[in-house]
C-alpha cells in the first residue's frame, strides 16, 4: 500500500492470524493471477472507502437533522417514503421496457 504524500514509499500491515478455514475459503475465490496479498489489499481498500462513505452519510444526516431542528421544518416520513416508492416504481417500469 502506498503511504500518503508525494513519495512512493510503501507501508506494511501487521501479520494477520486467521482460522485455517478462512484462509482456505479466501484462496478458493482468488481470480486467476491474483495473489492473496492483492486480495487482502483490495479488501482493505474497499472497507476503508465503505467506512468513509458511511461516515459522510451519517454526517449529512446529522447536519440535516440539525437544520430541521433549527428551522422547525420537517418532512413527514410517509411523504418521503411515498416519493421513494414513486421513484422505484418508475425505475421498474423503465427496466421492464428494456
């Protein structure tokens, strides 16, 4: 994995002890030419991005809550769910025409 900054230095993760079955299961899903190290690196990158996205989502939700509290303007859950259902229904219609 590359360290942050302009340099191309790399860093390592600590050794990881796992159940032998997990290692076997992981090796069984490797793609052709993919190493265990590559798989683990990609898994770590994916989890980092997922956690960043979750943190950003929560921050936006909390900020929205705070704005609603300050303004006193709220949207009823039934209204939001109705709009979401309409979007879902429209998407299903579009995909069924394809």
